[in-house]
C-alpha cells in the first residue's frame, strides 16, 4: 500500500494565475508516481477578483493525485489579514482532507508562511510528521515584522526543513543558526523538456537569445534589454532576443525596448503554456536569465534539459543549477557583463556540448533522482518520529 503525502501550498497553478507555483505542481505530479498524494492549495484572492470565480473550491482527481484548490478571499495588501485568512481556511480544509482521505503519513508544506506554520501546528495537533520545502527569495521577505519573525521561528523549530539551494540554506541559517536545513533542488521534468528539432519561428541566419519569466522587476529583464542595445552597437553579427511570459512590468519593458530601438530584433511572446515554453527553448541558441533574485531557477534547468547553454546571474540559485560546462554566470544588475557574455556566444567563442548540459540536469534534478532523494528524506523523518 502506498504511503500518503499531504502537500500544502499557497501557490499552485489556477484559473487566475496558470503558471503560479508550477514547480510545486511538478513536484506533486512526480511524488504521485510513488506515493498517494493529496494537494491542498490555499490560494489567496483579492476581493475584486472574487466575483470572477465560478467556484471557490475546485477538486481534481487523477490516479494517485488529488488537488483541492481553495480560494481565500482577503485584502492582499494587508499581510497579517492575508495570513490569518489563509490559516483559517486551510485549517477547515485540513480537517476535511483528514476525514475524506484519512491520516497522511507526512505533511509536506511549501514556503514557511503561511503553509509551513500551518503544517507545524497540524503536526503537533494530530501527531503527523511534517516537512517544509522553502523556496522564497529573498528569504527576508518573511522577516519584516516581529509578528512574522515569531511565526517563522515557531515553524522552523518544529519542522524538518529543505532549502532548494545552498544559497537559500545559508539565508535561513543567518536567521536561525540552530535549525537543521538540508538542500534538495527542485525537480526538473526532464522527460518532457528534451532536445528536439522544431521549425517554430526558426531563422537560421541569426543567433537566438531567449528569456522566459514572469515579467516583474526582480527578473532583471530591463538589464537584458540594455545589454541587447549594447551588443547591437558593437557587433555586426545578426541576432534576436525573445522575451517570453507576462507580468506587471510587461508594458514598461515593451516601452523600454521601443526607446532603445530594439523592436526589430526583440519580440515579446506573452504568456506561454508548457508546450510553447519547450518549443521556444528548442528553438533558441542560448537561454538567458538575468534575475536579481532566484532561489533555484527552474527555467534554467528546463532549458538545460533541452541541451541549451545558459547565461545567468549570480543571484543565489543559478550558482547551484549551472555547472561548469553548461554556461556563463555574470553579476546581477550588470548590463555590460550580460552584453559581454552574449557577445562571446555571438562570436562563437563559447561552445558547449548539449549532451553534457542535459546530463548535468538529469543526474541532479531529474524525476528519478528527485524521487530517490525525497524518499530517503521521508524515511529519515519517519524513522525519527516512531
């Protein structure tokens, strides 16, 4: 009989935000290959968006995976109210899950607030082992008030803690040196993200740079646009930049591209589904992630699984994901360094083996490796709580 895992997360793909927490969905789907998995996704939603919802609770079942999406009406800008709303609704549905599906063998929470704290309380009340995977970057966003620092200490003191990169592990140690934190990277869907030929948008005469992200300030795309402008000024080699994704900064970034006179070599695709992401990754020559903060960088791993070399910033997670022989790392918020790295690819000074790049991801973050690692961690938790 398969062990039961209850996953709790505030971030999970949904109708309003289809790519929110997609890496958590990847992990849940991978876990379901070996365990019986129930996901309780407690999703905060602003009061204005509430009227657009058809259902406040959605339940999906597929083989060993059941997903409860529970929308929590709240005032998004009031952090304490948002926390309390999520705790109240999560607690109600935790009881419902335990009644309907029985006692889980472990509660696996994602992000310390609110879900790590909720898992810690549930663990104590029902005597169920609990574990936390922390993704937040920067981790200090949880520490801006004494109220939240107290909650973080309570949660981390009662849970087995996983950080998705050594850099994030170090940030947690800086706040609570005594907590035991192990490193376990995110799973990369290497069975789906594979090398392959595609004619999608292909222009053989040009070098193709690609970035994909939620377009917010922390992704550093404006520095990539400035780097693209610098590169164009000093190189006669033809190239283009594709910016995939959507977000609050998209309009500003499109305006900046126009100001820099890049519209003939720079295009914005808008929001992409998983199939389109893979198509664009297969199509590009180099993937670029110019983020200011990343605790891991799943999209880097996906591009590398397609055999593509990468350029990324030294912002925490990429140093863990990008091994030697897989690409170049540059300082954050440095358009000159980005342009220099891009020029090395444009002039063919950088050559990489796509087979090696893919193997680098598969042997560290692929589905089978992830399952082996997480089962070993679960077994350790179970053995210490008997």
